[in-house]
C-alpha cells in the first residue's frame, strides 16, 4: 500500500532530518455531506520529515482531506492515527495543540492586523498569560510577548518579509499575503504543516520563492509537510511522495516518478474516452 | 518637523513594543494627563459636572463597547443594560455591606456586570452580525425590566428613583464636582491603560483574530468559546463600572429609566464615529456625540435666541447633527481615530515634504 521513498530533490544523506516513522496514518476515511461522497475509503500515511503531496482534479476531495486531518470535518468512517494514537473527536483547536498547523486555499489572514501581529497571533498556543496578567503587564506576560516577538522576527527573516513587518496585511499583494500566512502557520513551531494550495494564483517567481520556502522549512526545522497543489511541475519537484485523488477516491500513491507514469493519473487529468 | 522619530533608536523588542514608543507621544500624554488633573482649578462646576464627568464616564462605556465590537467583532446593543447592572450592583453593595470602600464596590459592580455579560454573550457562539445584535437587545430590555420588576434591587423604594449614596473614600465624603471628577478621572485613566495593554498584547490579538477570520483563529489553537466570552465579560465589566460611575458621580440617582435603549444606541454611535478597534477613538467618539450637541445648542441660542422660536432651533440642531454624522461617515468611515492617525502621519513630514 505504502510506496517506497525516493528523493527527487535531495539525496538521503543530504537531509538534515532523515525520513522516519509514520506521523499520520489515515485508515479507510469516508466523508459524506448528505448524498455527496466527498471521500470514499481513503488510506495513506505521512512519514516524519517528508513532504507529502495530495493532488487531483477539481472536486477530487483534496481540501476535504486536509480538513479531516485537522478536525474541521469529522469523517463518518475511518480512523486517523497521530504518532500511533487514534484521534477521536478532533477539533481544529486540538489539532493545533498537537502541533498541526495549516494554511488555507483562500487566504485566511487576519485582515485588520499587521504582518507582525498576524504572525504573533500564530503563537496563541504558546501564550499562557491570562488577560489580567496581560492587562497589568505582569512579568510572565511581558516575557511571553518578547519571546513571541523573537520567534516572529526569526520567521520574518526566514521568509524575507522584514520590510513589510508593520504593514496591515490587507494592503499586501497576493503573493506576499500567502507568504505571511505560511509565516503564521510556522509561528506555532508545528511538527506537521498542512498547506492548501500554497502556490495557487502565483506567477512563476512567486512560485519559486514559495517552493524554496517550503523546502527550507522542511530542511531547517524538519517540519513534515502535507501539501495540496495543482502545479504538477512543483509537486513533482518538491515532494517525496504523492497521493492522487479523483472523485473522492485514492487512485495512486507513490513517488513522483511512479505517479507521473501512471495511466490512471493520466486518465484522471486528461480525461479518457468512454 | 517636531513630530518624528529621528534619533530615537529602539534596540530591543521590549522597547519596540512599549505603549508609547515615541518620545513626543510620551511627552504629549504626560501633558494631557497633567491638564486633565488640573482642569478643576480652572473650570467651573457646570463644566465639570455637565461636561467633563459624563464625557469621561461615557468614554469608559464606549471603550467597553469598543472592546466587544471593534476588537472582538461582536455586534452588541446591550451596553446600557450592562451599565444598569453596574449601577444597581453598586447601590446594593453600598447599601447592604457596611463600610465597603467605594472603589471596591465599583469594581465588584463591574464583576457583576461581567457575569451578566457572559450569560448574554452565550448566543454569540451560535449567531453573528446583526442577528447577534438583535439577541443582545434582549439583555437591554430584560435587565431594565427585571430591575423595575423585582423590588429587591431597588430596596423596595416606591418612587422608582433612588438617590445614590454619597461617594465615601477613606472616610472622606466626596461631594464637590471637582472631587467626583478626580475619582472618575482616576478610574477611567487606569482602566483605559489596562485596556490598551490588553489590546496590544496577546489578548487583543486573539480578539482581532476572532473578528477577522474565526476559522483561522481556531486553527491557530484559539478557543472561540473562551475568546468571545472573555470579550463579553471584559466589555461588560467596563460598561458596569461606567454605569456605577454614571449613577453615582453624574446622575446621583439610581433608576432603570436612565439606561434605555437610547443610551445603548448613543454608545454604539460613539464607537462607530470614534473609530472601531481603537482606544483613543472611544474618547473622541464620546466627546463628539456628547459635546457637539451641547456646543451647537449654546452657539445657536446665542446667535438666534431672540429672533427664532426655541423649538425650531433645537429641531434644526438635530437635523444639523444628523447631517454631520452622515457626512462624516462618508468622508471618514474609519472614524475620528483615523483622522488623528492621519494627522500624525502628516506631522512627521511637516513642514518639509520630503
């Protein structure tokens, strides 16, 4: 079922964080909305430190898959295991607490806030000071604020967005907003990062920047990345393994090369004569 | 030329995130506070008790409303109801607990209002926007009705208008307008500072995250339930303290009919005109809604007082005030606070363009 691992971009010895044991194991997931079968009997796993892509034509169920992983949707059937533990009654908040961060297909930034505030808002789970401590500027509140700021600044530097740090995000162009959203997801220091079409609507330079950022995150922090993407070139270049969905069903699971040459995938994307 | 950051370097994140990073702002704020403290030495009793005291108190309530509406994005129309809770709690605390310090009674009144606010904030978990406003309208009517209906709250006073007790602090009875003004100023200044601290810290980011994109807020690990109810509680605390001061330092009576839907709407307008999601906007908005009609009244009566019928004058004042609000909202929908911010940005360059 699970495909062997092959690195399309890096040799195994070059990786700072070698691919390890499964982090996420999805077993026979089915999700229905009334009569619509969004996902049918899907199983795959995600290994520690790998970049895992989910691809498929429009309406294949890719975003639903991500929403199931981080608890926005609860599947009718199937189980999800996170580091060997079966997850029941997942909510986005619980997923965040376990170290799963994500970005959204349509940018879901906090529009009225600056870039810095958006990224610092990603530190929610690491702020333990109560509102009274914050109001009275108690030592713990101050310390956490400075800590969050340091981490936010580190991410800002990492993503090369220093110049816009105090700009309200609503004023930024699309590509930068996408990058800020990635920054917010990173601020929580996640172990698993879910990216929903991080490169949709970008031009080639923006795509290259984003690719580099994703590879850097994976390489620098060892973050496991699960991403949905339409751009085949991008997917084939950066991911370790690829799952292909079509009409809510898994059709192929394997390395980029295997996927590329698979007849089912070609049929799903190009259509097939009936 | 005078208002710019040249030569002021911040070398740590703590310095960069302090409350007033600019030296000019710190000096300005010190002057403002000093002036506010000195006002009783130059102003007469009318100015203090009819203008300054209600302005400060309504600013505090507007601040509470702004926390809920401007920062946390929860539209609410119950602020006068929470003020009533504060006023009546304060009355009952002083009545029933012998020797309770006034400040403690005021804080406890705020806590009572916060608890009521949490209850009426529960619908916000299911409904949003205008529908939530309608749901919170219930609090307005329910609270005022129950204060009227159940005699215990009024200590079975048959008249319905209770005289508020005297403000006694550390054994001194404060009954001159100047003394009351200082009490109000102190409470408002401290609470405004606390609000600013919350707004610029992790608490405020949580509120704004819920306001701007609740799904994403949840994904960062924020509990919507806790954040929304916290905003309701803190907002109602401010309204409750404001209500207690409104009754004790301004009206000097405690009566349900002082806290009508009218007042809720005025507070709503203060927040919108002042600027949603700003602390200073609450003060500016309260000043605008409260003071402009008063000044217009004085001005027009001075101008046409003898020539034109008084009722025509007051009617035209209302028309003019309405026109002012509408045109202001067209030209500056982000409120007075935005104007202030733009002025500051211009001042950085003035008088040299580059």
